C-alpha cells in the first residue's frame, strides 16, 4: 500500500502582464499614413471617437494552487506477475483564466430600453450597448482573473509480467474524468462572466478511457551470441506499444448573435454558444462528413433574452488507436563495444485517426472532420554503445 498528498502553488506568467499592458494606449501606438503630403504628413489623419479595447491585469488576485492525492496497492500475485491498482486525483483552486470585464449583464439592454424585447443584437448595432457597459468609453476589457477551479479523479490499473531474459509485457488502463469551469488561461473566456459556473464541464484534455499495452520480446535464437552463428543471427528484439483512447470533449460555438445583449460581438475574449436541444452524441454518424449530430444545436429563439445553454465539452470528439512496432538487433563486438540496429514503425497499420472537427455552427464545414493524426512513419537507426 502507498499513498501521498501534495500541494503546489502557481503564479501568472510575467509575459501575460507584458502582452496585456504594453498593447494599451498610449504605451504602444502604431500610426499608418498612406500617400501623405511631405510638407504636412499629419494632415490626412482623422481622430477616431470609437471606444477602445483594453487588456488588463488584476490589482488583487488569489494565488493559484493544486492539491494532488493518491492511494494505491501493488502486489505480486504470481512469480513475475505484478498487479497495481490505485486512485489518483487533484483539485485546482483559484486558477487563472481570461475574462471580459466590460460585458453587460444579461437582459439589461432590454430593461434599460436600449434594445426592444424582440430586437436582435448583431454586429451592426452592438455599439448601442456601449452606453450601459460597466466601464463606459471602452469596449472589451480582457483581463486574466483567478476565479476558476478544476478537479480530476481517476482509477488506474496496471499489470506487468516479466519473462526470461529481457522479455516483458505490461497492460495499463485508466478510467478518469477531468472537470473545470474554464478550460485554458488565455482564451475560452466565460460566455457570461456573471455566471461563469455555467461553463463547468469537461476539460479540453479529458479522456474517459485510455488503454495501453507495451511489450518487449527477446527472440530466443542465439541469445548469448556465442560462436559465428550466434554473432550473425543472435541479438534480435521485438518491442511495441499499442494504445487506444476515447475522444476529448468539443465545444460548439456560433457567430454573429448576442441574444442576451452581453456585448461580446467584436474583440471580446468571450463569444456566443447556441442552445443544445438534443444529445449530440446520440446517433452521431461518426463519419468524416459529419462527426456528431449537428441538428442537436439551434440558435436561441428570437425574444428569449439569455445566453445559449449549450455547455462546454458536450460533444465527444474522435478517439484514436495506434500500433507502434520496433525490431532491433544488438551486435556484440566485445563486452565493451556493441552496435544496435533499429527499424521502427509508428502507426504500423496506417490507421486513419480523425483529429480536428469543426464545431462552429455557422461555418460551412460545421460538423466535419478537418484534420487527422500522423499516418504510418518508418525510421531506421544505428547506435554505438561503448
């Protein structure tokens, strides 16, 4: 039996402060003048009265920290056969995430008479929301905040069997779930910062199932490499890794609509999501032309004053399976000098593993697989040990 607990503290990248503050006016300003008159270059410049976008950093923030804990048992049940079972988890608190601090509370635009109850907020008229923004005179104010949390729980099992010589096989399986209310520290801002807990869902790297087998088989022929025949034919070793894993979660978004009148159309780090009206994974085609049930999402109905209710990570993305194989031979010149020849194949069966899926509802490629993982790769190597 063994277990453990640890706590680690984090801090925001200093680069975030530089990237945020140094692009704000008047610290960094670029002026482009086309075909000016040389005697008065600034004559063609016109001042803009449009509200500015800002980047910010918090004056006061919590220190992000992660707690990690585990409890496991390991036992040799037969000679050379070891079984390992354990629980591993973590809890992240006060994690960093980007937030647009200048969004309008949902429904305020209608309550204040800036928009009618059945009037859509679009890119053409979203500027009317500037009159009721929390910080007037500015549009988006994107700033990192330590508001967010995460948790991870997993059951991890492994079995290892050793044989004569260097031969062995190891099987591992992980069943896990990783949840958070903000998936990254630089983008994926909450759709509605006034209720960012509504974004609680699977993390981008959440995989429920991971199954792995790795093995080494030392061919028994002339293992000792004695005599001329042993030196010519001995020293072969076959090894490989086989991995199968379920897919990571995907989030469906949309463009050009702001049913709650939040004001994120434009340069905001936040963005709109549609309504989810059915299970996108139920009856999903799982083809390159349509990976998930695209009809499970719809725009928020006209006259309904709220953000879209589609959660983060509700679509199960493509899983993958891969076989990697290596055949190597050690040529023993002397006890102190050995050559190793290796031939390796990654994705040996050249299985096509889908990767990227378009999840923007208003895009022409919506629901389609847009990229794949690596095809078969072959490499040869020579190593000298002395």
